[in-house]
C-alpha cells in the first residue's frame, strides 16, 4: 500500500453524483454519462475543481460534502449542488439539454485529470513501467486511453470485471493463494483466458433446444463454413446475433455473447440502437478489430492491445473523411443528438463517436480463435477488419446466457440472423414483422421515440 483515499472522498462517487444529476441510474448509467460527454463542452470543469473537489498535484483530494447527500440520504446530490448547476436533477427519460451534455463533458474532464495525476504520482514513487487497474473507475475507458497515451507507463492492464463483480474473482484468488498458500505462477500474456469464464453449450445441445422452441435453422459442417456464412450475412448489411463458447465475465461483450454489424454502414449505429438495442440514440458502439490490423485503423501503438474493450483510441487520420461546413455545424450545435451522431466521420461511421474516438476491442487468435476467424473472413469480403460489437441484450435486460435467452432476444428484436455455436438462423419476412411489434412494445415501456 502506497496511498489511499477514504470514504466518502471517492472519484467513483463524485462521477456517480453527476450520473444521478443527469438523470441516469447510479452504478449502471456511468457509461452513458461517459458516452454523452463528447457532445458537450467542459464549461463546468473549473466550477467542479473550485467548489466540489480540492485536488492536489499527486491526485489526492477531498470533496466538499455539503454538496452531496449520499452519506445521509437516499439521493446522491443535495440542494447546494442543484443550485450550483442550475436546477433539480434531470428526470429519467426526459429530454437531454445541452447543459447535461456540458456537465457530462466537465466531470469526464475532471475524472481524467485525477486519473492522470494519480498515475504520474504512482510512477514517480515506484518507477514501475507496467500498471494494473481495477475498481469501477477503471471501466472509464476514455480515462484509460489518456493514461496510456499521456502517462508514464509502457503498458496498462485493466481487470475486465473491474467493478463490484470483480470481488468474486478477488475472493477466490485470496482464498487460493493467501489462505491455502498455493504459489502464484504467471502464465505470461493473460491468465484470465480472455475473461471467457462463464457457461458454454455444445452444438448438439443448442440444436435440441432450438428444435424444442420450434426454430428453423441450419447446422454448419465446419468452423470455416460457419464464419464464411456469418461474414457474408454481415457484409450484406444484416445484424447478426453471435453466441459462441463460454460467456464473458464482466460488463463487456467480447465476442461470446455479442450482436454484430457492418461498421461501414452510415445507418448501422442508429438502426442498432433503435431497432435492436431499444436504447438512447446517442450511445456509441464499439469496434472489434483484428489485433494485427488495429494500428492501421486506430491510433494505438503496435505494442498495445485492448482485448477487454477498456481503452479508447482515436480513429486514424487516414480513415477519416472530409466534413463540410454544414455537417460541422450539425456536429457542433444541432440539439437533436440523432442528427449529430449520424454525420459520417470516417470509413467506419458506425463505430466512430462524435469526437472521432472509439472504444476499442482488439481480437487475437490466442484468446478467441473463432471470433478472430470471423473478422478475417469479413476482411476478405470487404477489405475491412472491423465489426460493430455490442452486448447481446436489449435495454433493461442482462446479456443473454443460454440458447433459450438468445433465441428469445433474437425473435423480440429486428435482428436479421442468429449464430449459436454451429447453428445459423435467418429470419423470414413474417418473423421480421413480429420483431417490429416486439420492439414497439418494448420502446413503449421506456417512453422512447
């Protein structure tokens, strides 16, 4: 132990206070706030640093608890906080104003500054070149990307279930190594096995379950046939549910329980948000890219990787497209976030956020050989080694775990095809119409347009 911050002076709780104030759910909506930040300007950054947090050069700080209510009440923020930022918290599902975008940008800027200062302080104290991060704030992939690019460390590794769920892994390791005194034997590149630690299902078991559910499907004879057929569906513009092997441990879909799409499509981001995920239109999607091609499409050094989708990197300059003045004005000022996000900024617009950033997943053949094969097959067809990768679920529901879960989610959305182990299902016209009806019913639950 070198240094620590004690409750209630917590960067995570400070960030969650703004999550609450901007109308998102604490402990799950922080990633929405991070995704909203690029739409705003950090105009409240100095106010936060002057009023809410006394930040020291080494990254240590104290919060002025007079602005917060989480120690003594059932809300995160108090009246002084509301007065400082112009009114009461935003109601859930109400319209997002520019003020909320600016607040998101401001607290994101402060969080990044704290992380950078702590990282530099740790490096000065230890001289170490490698940094491991855990804890909920370590899921802030924008801050992680800045720390990797601007900090003093050669490499950064983030525990993929870095939030509270990671405590289960920590407890197991504590018992195994410290109570039972088993030796620690680093295996080299990644002892966490790609975080693919959950349940899996055989092709025969999948076929039996889908038959019992009345599904119509075809089974592929080999992994090569499977990825070639799936890649062709993706290249044709279809949205594909992808269910393979052991389920991911952690909040990110990594190619085991994923929904995939073609990142070259200008309409894919909006279509997947509204028709498949049933979620807010401003939310960005992540690119999964072949590890060996990542540096050709994103500003990430060849020595670095992001297997757990926990590093943000800019899209390479050479992959960006010219933007005229009218489109720039839309990007900067249009109050409709759907129009802002639909401006084509690069060759892969579906995964390029409004600030030309992307939450990157690098895919290698060691951790996930089948997903790597799929990306290779898609590249052969299209010249693009990137796919849209988002979690296999709809808004308000957990990521699918079983073949039954996957089939129900597939049929209740406008997803076009489903790949479960060696089985492929492609929707008929009637099934597509049924998916539209299910989508409308789900959207009505959340009062979204």
